[in-house]
C-alpha cells in the first residue's frame, strides 16, 4: 500500500459516508475454517464495541462460501463461543451461502458491462509472472480472449489510484492494474471469490462501517473498485492491528493458533481489551461477564490504536498462557 500523494487524482478515492447523522451498521464476519482464535476475538470485540459506542447495529455474518476450506462443526463452535462471551448481535445471523444468487447477479452485471472476462490461465501459466505484495500480478493475458473450456472470471482493472481513508491507518491507495492486475471474481472451481462475495453482502446488508484486522487492508482497494463498478456505496473502513505471537507471526489457523476457551469469557475478554489498548482495572478479570461488558462499553475508544498494525500477545501474558498462543 502506498499513501495518497496526488490530490489531482482524487476522483477514484472513496470518501465513504462519514457524517454525524449517518446510521452505523457494522458487522463481524467469521469464516468457519476453524475455531474462533484470539485474533478473531479481537476483531469481534472491537467491531461490537465500536458499533455500540456509535449507537449502531452489529450484524453477524458467517462467511461459508468456501466449503473446501471449511471445518465441520466450526460454525457451531464459533457461535457458541460468541454467545457464551455475551456478544449480542442484531437480527438473525446471516449465512453468506444463502446470498449466492446475488453474487451471481453481480457477476452477470459485470459481464454485461464488459468489465469481466474468462481467464483460462493455469497456475503453471502464471508461474513466471512477476509477483507483488498482493501475489501474482496478472498480466492481462486473456483480456483479448480465452479459448479454454475451463476458466475463472476476472474483473478488469485500471491503473488509476483506488483507495480509501482508513479511520486508524490513514489514506490507502493502490493502482490495481500494476499492483494486482485484473483479479478473480469467480474461481475456476465455480466458487465465488471472497472479494466479490464480501462486497455484495456488505451492500445487501447495508453495512456502513467495516472494522476488521489490518491483514485484510490490502484487499480493500479491490473491494472499493468492485463497489464502484457495481454502483454500490463504499462503507467507512477501520482496520485494527492484528495480534502476533512471540515469533512475530500473525495469529491464524495456519500458524497453529488454537480456539479460545469457551469457559474463560471474562479473562479472555479482559485480555482482549488490554491488547486493544484499553486499560481495564486489574480486578475486572474476576468480575461477572455483565460488568466486563459494562466497563468495556463505557470506556471503549478505538482511536488509541491509530497507526498501529501489530499487537504483541506479550502485552497480555494471560492471553498467551491461556490460549495456547505461544
Ligand atoms: Zn488468463
């Protein structure tokens, strides 16, 4: 990501819908690829508290559109933890798999507008192509046609700057054509790509504010691009720092982060608050759950995290010991 430095090209920079009178509809959107680990708990706590702090709604959406990556029972496990930890979401839980018609419609409208095209390139075809921080920079090989019978769909990109002003991380800009190239919206295996699904679902649910881990920030310009092509409004974005273990790795399933213990809600929530830069009193760990949430709601301030991209689990030794983070 680079910072915006050319105000003459401001036309494609999403300004979001910041306004004191704008309603706040936030969300937490876990993928059922494993249990809820501490890194996801941080995003859940922060997005919930920020929504409440702004007098808004907090929706819960299960992003279950990638069956090969899903783990049996993970959805139930995640929901049980959230419930046990006292999270209160507004309205029914939504499941991304139920909005596939809307995903397909969005893809069709991009095709109809001449903004999407089939790509038959295999992994091997792209092996020698230059890579950037976002992965392979697709060189546009199939822009002028593709004879393969087995293909993915890509969306056309441009090289104008696309970006947004992040509440915590400031101005973020990418030139998609040179930084990612035309990216996939429908996978070769027929599954909807994450970037497309998340944009369609945020729009369907009227999400006005997206608060999530900074590890997802570099995909946000691609989402803003899709919002612009589809005529959607762009939500406000707030990317919070991600938790890293003592080896400097992001807490994630691939690095072996375990699920948070279902029966240690108070302790884990207080650890999460500490890691999120809040300063809960020491004795809050032994307080009832309702008091933990009451303190959190009264004192929540996300802006203490301005400019921060990593939170060491060492900030909270208890989190490390009790969640198998080390
Ligand atoms: Zn191709």
